[in-house]
C-alpha cells in the first residue's frame, strides 16, 4: 500500500518509487490539503537543472526531447560535473484541461523511454490548482528535485503567454522552430525571442534552413543580449544534431554557472512568488465578495454614502 502522507511519499520517491513520485505530483497539481505539505518538503531540497522546450505544435519538441533523453543518459553529467543517472520529463499542454490527444501522442512517441527505469515521463494537467499550470509546473519541478532528479526537461505545447511563462521557468530555454518563411517571425511575435537561450531549427532536412537562420540572426541583432542565444540545427527524426544541441545546453549551463545562475534563479523565484501572491490575493478577493460585509458596502455604494475606494479599504481592514 502506498501511503498518503507527503513525508512518507518523499522518502519513498527518494528510494526510487515512481508510484510515490506520481502521487506527489498529483498533490501539486491539485489544491487539496496535501499541496502545502508537499511544497514545503519539495522546496527544502535542491532543484534539478531544467531545460524547457517550447515552440509551435508539430515543430518536433517531443521527438527532440526523446533524443535529448538518450544523449543525457549516455553522458550522465553536464560536461563532467553534476552527475545524474535519471531524467525527468514533464509534458505540459495548457490548452487541454486533462491529458488530450497531443499528450497521448507524446506518450507513444516516448514509449522507448517510458519503460526505462532511468526515465520518468509525466503529462501534467491542472486540477483546480490555485494558479493553474504556471504555478503547478515549478512545484512539480521541485518535487522531481526532492525525488533526487538532478536533470529535468519540460515540454510545453503551443506558443501562448502561459507556454512562454512555463518554458522560461527553466534554467535553459530552448525554442524549437522549423525552416520556412515566417517561422522566425512567428517566434518573435509570440515573445519567444526574449526568452530563448537556444534556438533549434528542427526539420533541418527540409529546405529553407539558411533563410530561417538568417532571419533569426537578424532578429537577434536587434535585441540586447548578455548571453547571445545559440542557433542549432537538428533533424530530430534521425537524431542528427542532438549531440550538438546537448553541447549548446552544456555551454549555456556553464555560462550560468559562471556567475549568472544566482541572479537568474533570483529573478525566477521573484516571478514565482509574485504569481503565488497574486493567486492568493485573487482568491482572498473572491472570498470577500461572498461575504455579507461586501453586500453592505454595495448597498452603501448604491445609496451614495460611500465610494469604491473607501468601501475597498473598509473591507480589507475588516477582514
Ligand atoms: N522531416 C522531419 N520530421 C520531423 C523531424 N522532427 C520531428 N518530425 C516529425 O514531425 C512531427 C511532429 O513531431 P513532434 O515531436 O510530435 O512535435 P511537437 O508537437 O513539437 O512535440 C512528427 O511526425 C515527427 O516525426 C525532423 O527533424 N524532420
Ligand atoms: Mg509534443
């Protein structure tokens, strides 16, 4: 029997129990009573190094993730340091409240790895978590860390603001594009230019690679980057270029380790705290709006004996 207590579950997950790990991840996806306890345990442990992959549906993120899993496990470390013998993968699809078709496809594609003891793949869906997936994903990453994962990948589907948010919660953000007119432009419009540490031109077996590279380089010229994003070409379907992509990840990690990681993580932690605070304040407002005092203030507003600012002050100070 698998326990329900988060502390016991973390102990089991650290010994390698995938069932225990899965249950902990279910806790952080939901807003149940075990969420807080799980978060407290997870944030007390070091985070894994996280690579986020984002880009339009069909760009080849899952195929590429699959390739990276193989390269990462074969290497077993980043450039000789930070050893790991297992890889965790979170597949996120914000557009589907529960695991939909795209995720199922990912599962099937990654099936070679799904039966591998050294690989843990999990599709994430929001189950009423207070801030949705953009809060659940960082928590899930920390749960992986608590379960002794030192390296993890997060694949997000789509190119909306939330996907950009999730992907940029990674240490290294990889934006996957394809050759073809306008793909670089689309990535730029979606705000991906600002968050990308590495651009991948996947499906480099197709025409238009040179043009896409040139477009990306031109757009990068316009921005100001302390780290100039790398551009890597891959053919995920054959594995060509996946070693090169790994090298680019290692290179970016070295750059971060070389004095930038604390600042990078601080910015991320601020953003995360900001999101949690906003979500808590929003739910506090919703709670106030259900109370009698709130209706009394609305009555006063209708009677013209107060104004919305004073009414809000009163509600906040009373409750
Ligand atoms: N020609 C070609 N097809 C690819 C390449 N990489 C992926 N694909 C195919 O593109 C389709 C979408 O890939 P998938 O990894 O599911 O994309 P995702 O939606 O970004 O995760 C699949 O049919 C892959 O086999 C590539 O480098 N070249
Ligand atoms: Mg996919």
